[in-house]
C-alpha cells in the first residue's frame, strides 16, 4: 500500500513538473475576437461585456479586432484555434449563417466549426423614411410604392448584411419594385436619408433613435413580429401581416468546435452574469439594444432557425458576394 502511494505521489509530482495538472479555468488571459473594426457596434458591445467578465473572473480578457471580408478573416482564425476556452468570438448572423449562402466557398463551415455560447444582444431594425415621403404609415407606404413602380430606391450599409436582407425580403414578400443603393456602412446611409438623397432604408436603432426624436426621420414599421420596447409606438411588421420578414442583427458568442461542456457552461455563466449587471445592462438597453443572454442550447436553436429561414431566401434571390 505504501509503495502504491509513493508511486502515485511521484507520478503526480512528475505531471505537475511538466505542467500537465489541470488548472481551474480560466487560469490565463482570454482573447475575445471581433470581426469588425474598433468603434463599431459589435466592438462596443464586446468591450463593455469583456471588461465586466474580466473584473468578475480576475483574469485579463483582451479584445482583438480582425476585420474584413464579412468576418471571414476572424471566423477562420477562431475556427483554427485550440478548443481550450482561451479564444472566443463575437459574431453576427453574417459569419454564423448568411455567409454559407453569400459565398460559393468558405474557408470554414459556419454550422460545423463553432460551438454556440450565448446571444448577447439583438439590434432591432426599423423601416424609416425621410419626412418628405408621401406616406405616414406602412399601409400608405405600400400604396405609394406600388403606384409608382421603379421610382423609389432604398439605401443599405452593405450587400448581404441584415439591413439589406430585411429590405430584400420585404420587397419580395410585398411585391415592391424598389432598387437597392449600396453604401459602405450605416453612417452614410443615415446621412443621405436625413439629407433626403434617398427616401427609405432599414436602419438599426442604435444610430437611429436621435433622428426619430428630432423628427429628421420617420419610422413606419419594425422588422419584428412584436412591437419593440425601444420603439413602442412603431407597429411591428408581424402585426401588419408580414411575419416572415423578422430580422435583427445579433452580437453572439461562439467558440471553436469540440469545446469541453464545462468550459462552455463557464463562459455562458460569466457572460450572462455580465449582461445582467445593472450598469452593463443599462448601457446596452440605453443604446436601443435588446439584451438576450440565453443558453448555449437556445442560441444553437436560434442559429438553426435563422439558417432555415434565410439561406433558401438568399439563394433564391441569387444574392452573392463573390
């Protein structure tokens, strides 16, 4: 018995000397990758939550921006990292769903290469028009556009983004003859909307609310099935009979595939804890964001449903980015 105990002690000592003992997670800095440049919405949400997670864990959480190519650069990088919980990824539907249809070939598999952790926030979209637009409500909007086919155009911040897909879905569902005008980002879309250079667009609530309050823009409907808490006076398209156009960009968190379940559970618990923090929650809600903080299973189901709803539509409309 003593000989067995001595052998066990020697083996444990050898493993410890070689760094093979299991350290409690996390025992070092976590790298949190964002597929967009610093200063954008996904970056801002991630940095706010990451700071609270770092404070709660007592470990550094370093936000690393890898922008470009519709988040393909960041997604490929994260997919190739070890499944140890020290590299996590903030992504929206583009990287996790839409790119599968928007590109003929990807260097990663959106459905296979990641393990969902949680959906942090959703960014509501509103159909907005310049105040000079003849219609003051959604029904009037439909009548006006249908009476003048080919006259109107809408702005979008990039082909294949949720804003663009929202308008394409509404266009197809309501049989509207309107033309897409592409911009590089949402800021120039809003700038031309306010100036009256374009009559309409789908715009997210974060940069939009100040222009609605000032009367520089008018919201006609929300791309949702229920009214938004941030814009309760704006009817949802679902209540107007258009239930298949619901869409909202997200900032979700995923990790490389084959991640141990205990690490996924730990990350989920800590990120949701940060989202529920009164200060963090208040800042996110104050920006017009819908704070989610769901379970890995719920987030996985959401992504699967998004794929079922949007991938066939994108392919049917031949919307491509390559």
